[in-house]
C-alpha cells in the first residue's frame, strides 16, 4: 500500500539502472546494440543518450 510519508530515498540504491546512469554494458556494436531479443534490439543506454554523459560512461569491451 502507498504511504505518502514513505521515504523514497531508501530505494535509490536498489541495484536497478536508472535513466542518467551508466548501465555498464560492453559497448555494443557501431549502433550501440548490445543484444537482440524477441522484442527487438537492446541498446547501450549511454550510446543512445539515456545513460551517463560521455565523460561519466564506463562502458567498453568485455575484458
């Protein structure tokens, strides 16, 4: 049940990706595609402008 007094700050570090954060993907192909699934391609968030700014992006090739 929703509680208006609920402090949402406690949910900020739940391990889920949020817009504006680097998604730590392996970079993907030249179009930023990291995988293709039944619903279509999955993109690197930083590459398509939904993740971190270029200077804060840590995506790259897998080691």
